[in-house]
């Protein structure tokens, strides 16, 4: 009998081709594009509805803490209990001990005010990401919040601000007690569009209010500057350190004034803005930004002259 001997490599290639042919023949029937697209539309709508329901529930929880100072304190208690005491065999007794030790904190007017500001800021963050219609209203909403925060920061009181209240206002809200309790960090704006901390007034005025208003050249931008300058004036009056007062008056204030002058020009108040620039240059010749200010005003006048 005649025996044929084939190279092993040839046998492997033939088998591979044969298998490929089998797989090609076994391909399933095609999808129905219309049916699949309809299914995907339904799935996306269901997902959007679930997100909307979740968002509304979170907003309702935050709003419940804004009805009064005591409501804010109660919500703080609930969040603390769920995050740090739930699931422990001795949770009831430990939580009671915590409440006893923190009774004065929870009654503190400064703590309660900080809680309400923090809750309000989280609520504004959720509203900002809930759609274009709300996004258009946000600068005005943040202006109102800025007024409330400024009043808190410039209130003359003997009641010190507790550390817990400082944390609520100075640390990122997305990492705070309520955000962790409610699992809402993913629904808040990103840090490029939103100052992360609820108590950093100057950054809120810049990132949350002036930045979007600049894109539209909206004159409301000057209202934000009014709040900032008024707050600076009150903080200067409250300062008990001469060195800090001098810094606020001779370094910080001129910086704010010049930035406001730039925004005046942006929104069409060119003459007023340029006059403000000149006044600042005359009044603060020792400022470290003086050369930069002179260059900016020269550029303004040169551009105007070349365009005339």
C-alpha cells in the first residue's frame, strides 16, 4: 500500500483553514437594527429615569436639613450614626455617648449655620448638573449663596467656629460626611467648573459665578465683585493684627480692584475700567504687580488707539 507523508506544518495549515470554514458557516443570523435600537432607547430611558429619581431623592434629603438649624443638626446626627455606628453590636450605647459628648457642638449656632451652608452648597451642586436649564440659572443661585456665606464669614461674634464647622466649609464637599453618607459625589460638578469647598468664598465667586458669566460677557459679573470687595472691607475691619490689615488693604485689595477693572472692560464699561486701572496704578506704586498693571493699561490704550 502506498503511504503518503505530509509535512506537519502543511497538516496544521489545512486543519486551520478547515476550522475557519466551519466557523464561517456557523455565524448566526443578523440582528434586527430597528428592534435593537428600540431596545437600547428603552434601556437608556430607564437608566435616565432611575438617575432622575435618585437625584430627586437626594435633593429632598438635603432640603430636609435646610428647614431649620435643628433640622440641619438632626441630619448631621443621622449621617454620623449611619456612617460610624450602624452595624456594631454596641452601636446604640456608643451613639448615645457620642450625642452626649457633642451636645454643645450640635447646639452651637456657628456649627448649625455651617451645616446649613454645607447642605445648601451640595444641593446647588446637584442642581448644576441636572440639566442645561438649571445650569443657566446657577450663577444667580450661587450669588445668593455667596451673600449668605459672606454674612457668615463677616459676622462679629464671640462664639468660635468649631473645628467640625471649619471642616464642613474648608474641605472638599464631595469628601464630606453628607456626600459619603448619601453617595452623591458622582453627581456633583467637576472641580474645573465648581469650587470643591463650600466655604471658600473668593474661589466660589470666581469659579462658580464669574467664569461662566465671562463667557457671556454678562454685567452680573460685577455683582460678584461687589460681594467680594464688601466682604474684604468687613474682614479688614474685623482683623486685629496690623500686619494682616496692611496685607488686606495694600496687597489683596488692589489685586481685586484691578481684576474688577478688567471685567468692567470685558462687559463694555471700557472708560470706567481704564480709569479704575489708572487710579490703582497711581495709588499703589509699590505693589509687586505694578509693572504688569502698567503694561495692561498700555495695551488697552494702544489697542484703542490703533482701532480708532
